[in-house]
C-alpha cells in the first residue's frame, strides 16, 4: 500500500521516516501522553529508531507524521491501522508531542485522515478507543462526527487504578453528511 502525503490548511501529513526518531522519542517519553493513550509499554530508543525506519513499509496501516507546511518538523503522528479493505474498516490513533497539543493540529489531522479513509481508500467505518479519562480527546472526536458505541470496562491502567475504554466510530455516511 502506497503511503500518501496529505495537505491541509495548516498541516502536511507525510509518511513517518527514520529522521523522525528524535521527535518521536520526545513524544513516547512523555508520561502524560502515554497515560492518556493507555500505553503501558516503556519504549527503548532502539525500538523508536527501528519503528521510524520501518513504519512506511508496514502493510495494512498508514503511519503519518503531523507537520506544519514547509517546516517538516514532526509534531506528532496519526495512524490508520488494521485496515481491512474487504470489511471496509480501520482503527485510528493520534498522538501529539507535548508542546503541540491544544492548537487544533489534531483536529485537522483527523479530518484529513478521515478524508483519506472514506474518499481515498473507500472504507466504510473508522473506529477509535478513547480512554474515559481523556475527555478532551473524546470531545474532539465527537465534534468530528464520531459516535459512542460502547464501553470496555476497566480495559486500561491509570497508575494504580483502572479506567474504561470508550469505543467510538464514524461511518462514511456520517462523514459525508457533516
């Protein structure tokens, strides 16, 4: 699967590449970001470097760096994974580096990737699992047309406690109607 580059008003989404390792390391080293995504794995520098070098070649997924225009600095990443062309489905994940959160970049990145999913890949459904503690992310997804489908009780760790995963999705009809 060819990995696209997407152009938005503020952003350019381009395939993740080996040179993104330093910036991705900054992102995965941020405890709060990992907490809000439900990520418990502690990544090593070698894992991050290996991932950045190989992500563009992986099948059934599209890993895109979120960048601003010509600056090409890695602000975060947005991923469509588990792409199933037959079922017309995929999973979405967004992660931003700490200093780039809350600026609207995530909202534009999600919009661009939903356009790719529905108009470019011809998918029917995109889903995401949002932690119940991540109310800001849930609000962003709801504003973009995602609907709550269910709750996965105690699916994630939040330090010494558990938290739920909120299953959300957007269908191609929902996307085109908005």
